[in-house]
């Protein structure tokens, strides 16, 4: 197919807020879009795969201020800094063709032009906004949109706010948008259509506030200083400015617009399926062909967060389990349109069952047998036999079944189809029993056929797995001796493309089994560290508000005491027994629960402070006459204690007052 005849395919992910490091939930959509882009390229399409970052808004401005840096420095660090967004996509083997940052000059200038055009055509007008404002979501809400008085998106507090602002005439497009949603396949899955129509369109679409004066970190409205463009105009038009709309940086608009699909998380479906088409209608621009609202990865039913019991850092998970294992898990385990409950146990199970047991074993058993029985190269003789037909017919139709699912973005089902074949091939080994065939030279042709059928199944499955686990598939191809000419979408539909006399190269296990117990313990340890890092650095006991009069205070007799001996109390983890010189000539014994903080030897000879007129107490059968003073606080969740020590030149018995 020549370049100009190639089918075009334009796919986008949401552009991410770099307000914090991305977690595994963010990785989900980008991995899905990557699988889709790779699949389309394999099919021979001319693909444009766009992702990026949405860098303006009040939240970023506030976070930058708190961090003591400029907003630009703040976002630069999260986007281009070490282990930032760009690094993450590189690590995850994301094959995006373009990356847009909404702070890019060409985008900023284009947004100004777009805003002005909509102002000039009358769809943007100036008014005053009164409403309930949610700061984290940067959204105004009406009373009726609130859920239990809280923000319907994040569940957070809202407050009354009013400001002079520009508005977009969203209400004008309600009818056309409703038709788009209800009469076409613009929005999928279909369940999301009802949600949009019932919750937003039918209750009455209000005009949308599209500028802010309460912060400055945004695209300035060039004809009205003090106003910045509200993030959704800025954010949504990225899909077009990245192709060259209203700018000279790129020149792909006529080639790739309208987009074939926008992948978006369910909470931003509203912006993509109502506001976005309405804005495009306002400018008389073609609408994207589809918006697909995927579900969330949740933990224990709630949104992802570090404070829940899982490590959600993709760097940690990729390092422990491998990038492909993580990519595979995300798309194999959860239906793309619904929420999926993430857990480390599930991740490890998926790796061990599908990748290590089923796929990994099939590859290593097959290549090991070809090496053992044929020295690595199959002979040309063949002998068909029982079980061949059922395997071959299942695998021959696989590509079309995978394609049918991929076209509907049903990654889980596509993988299910592939794994049915992998499982069938493993069963074929048990049925044909190559080890029994190998005992008799007369079975050589039959044994070669069995091996060939297995290798050919692996070749076809690996080709279809390329969009999901590209690096591992390359390793598989190398092991089974499949050249580039038989790793193509066209050959994935034709049985028998692998050379009949192929040479295999058994290598290391491609998907080593994960020791679940060890891995979970390690993750738990990392999670505890993460939790600690979230705790305040330093915490001291709250101050007492109740006043104590001077005379009462003076009733405490504080003395300098010198440690003559110190030893742990038998059968106690905590207690140390001190023999102290208190200046009276008679040793004083004090027990103190500080063994966790001090070894007895390090305290010998030290001059400490004790309250000496407390009534004696018995602990573990021993008498304690007084109490040693110490300073206590908590650091990163850990209790710290320091005995109060005074200068050694101070004699035992000196009164502290
Ligand atoms: O919404 N599971 O940015 P964002 C699945 N800047 N997806 C998740 C997720 C989870 N646990 N957590 C977040 C924005 N996401 C805007 C987009 S587009 C013009 C502007 C998804 O960084 C979320 O659903 O807050 C969204 O689609 C994406 O991550 C980006 O979220």
C-alpha cells in the first residue's frame, strides 16, 4: 500500500495534569492507547498517536507556590524531570508519535486565536459567574449538580464564588449534542450515553464559564488582560493544535483530523462528549469520530491513592515485574469500559498464570523439545495426526477474532481469544505426548509435525500479542526462529508461514514465575516506606492548655544524677534498670522504659535529670524511685526519645530549678 492510500488512524489519550507523579491508574489509558496504535500500525494504517500534559490551572499554581518554585519550573520537573511523565512513557514502551504540553508556545498562541474566534462569532460572551466552586477540580457547579452538597466529581467541599467571566454558549448546542449522543455511536460504551443525557443534558445545559480572574497561571485572554482561559478550552483543543490547528508548528490537520478516537477516563466523558463537540460545532469543525470512556482502576472500591494498601508507583511495579508484565496485566485483567479493582495479588496471579505458566511454558517447552529431539532444526518430513485439525482451525481464525475485539476496544476479550489458543496448544502437547513419540525413530515425521504446529501457533499468537507486549514478542520470535517477514498482520492469518525447516534458539525464560510471598512482602515494605514519607516530618506532643501554678511546679524535685550502672531488666524488652548517684551517698534505683532507644553501656557515667520525690513504684518486681526526664517526638511516624543530659561538670545531687 502506498503512503497516500494508507488508512489514517488518529488516537489520543487525555493530557495529564502534572500536579503530582503519575500512578498506575494514569498508565492504564496510555497503555491501552498504545496497544491500539501498535495494532493499527500492524494492520498497515498511517497512525498518529498523541499524548501530552495539561499544565495550566489554579491547582498547579498553588502547588508550585507551596513548593517555592514557579509554575513553569514545577511542571517542567514533573514532565521532563527524572522519573517524570516523559520518562514514564519511555519506560512503558509507549509509541506516541507526538507529545503536546499546553505550555508550548504554539499551543498558547493557538488557544488565544480560538478564544477570540468564538468571542467574535458570539459564542463566547462576558458575564458574571455565581456558583459553587470546587478548587481541586477547578469547576463551578450549580446547586442541582452537587452530590450531598459536595463536588460531584471529587466529593470535596465547594464554596460560594462569584467572578466576572467569559461564558461559552453551551446551551445553544444542547439539541445537536443530544442528537449526536443518542443517534450515533459517537460515545461509547453506550452506558455512558444515558449518564450524560440524564444527568447533564436533560436537566438543562447551562452556558459554561470559560475564563478565570482568580489566578494567572493560564493562557491569557489577549483582548482582556486579567482573564485567563479556563482550562477546558485550553485542554480540549490540544487534540487539534497538536496537528497544526491555528499554528504553523505542525501541518497534519487535514491528514488526521477528525480523530478516530479519544480515549478518556469516565470522569472526563462529560467534557469530551458534551463540551468538546459543542465547541467544535461553534467553529464549524468536523467532530471526532468517537469518544471512548474507560473505567477506573480502583482500590477497595475507591480511587487510587498512595494512602491505601497498595504500591501504585508504575516505576516500582515495572522494576519488580517487568514492563510487559505490567502492560499485559492492565489490559488482560479488566474490561476497558468498566472499573477494575487493582491489587498486587491479582497482578502477580496474572503474571504467573497467563505469562509464566501458559505462554512462557509453551515457548520454553517447545523450543527445548525441538533442541532435544532435532538439535534445534526441524526436518522437512511431515505426518499429520489426531488433534492437529482442532488446533490448526482454532489458531487459523484467531486474527479475525482478535481484530473484531480490537475494533471495539475490548482488549480483555482480544487477549482472551489469544490465550484460548495458547492453552489449546499446551493441551495439544499433553495429547500428542512428544516425549513418547521421541522414543521411536519411526515417529520422526510425526514428532516434527507436532513441533511445527506448536511453533506456528506461537508465531501467530506472538504476532497478535505485539500490540500488548512488544519487547517480549521480539524475544519469542528470536527463540522460535521467526523472521520479520512472518511477524506481520497479513501472515498472522495464514497457517504455515513459518519455515518448515526452522531453527529455534532456546533462551532464558521470558516470563519468570514470581514468588508471590516474597514479592508481596517486598511491596508491603515499600508501601510502609511510602506511608511514612506521607507523614509529617516532625510531630511533637500537643501543648497542654491547663495552667499549673508556680508553687505546684516547685513541688517537683529535679536533680542531676550520674549513671553508676545500667542493665536491662530480665524478661522485659523495654525496661532498663539504672543505679544512680544522686549525691546523697545512697544509690538510687530508677527503672525506665527506654531500652528501644539506648543500649545500657552508652549511658554509663552520663549526668541525667531525674524527678526524685515521686512515690516509689514497682515494675517487674523491682522498685523504681523516681523518673528520668527525656525529650520525645515523632519523626516520619517513628517515635524518638532523647534522655535529658546535662554537663558532666554538674555534681550529682545539684538541684534543677
Ligand atoms: O483529567 N484509573 O487529567 P488527569 C484509570 N487534564 N484512569 C485514571 C485513574 C485511575 N485510577 N486515575 C486517573 C485530566 N485516571 C485532564 C484531561 S484531556 C483534554 C484533559 C485517568 O491527569 C483519568 O480518568 O487528572 C483521566 O482520563 C486521565 O487519567 C488524566 O487525568
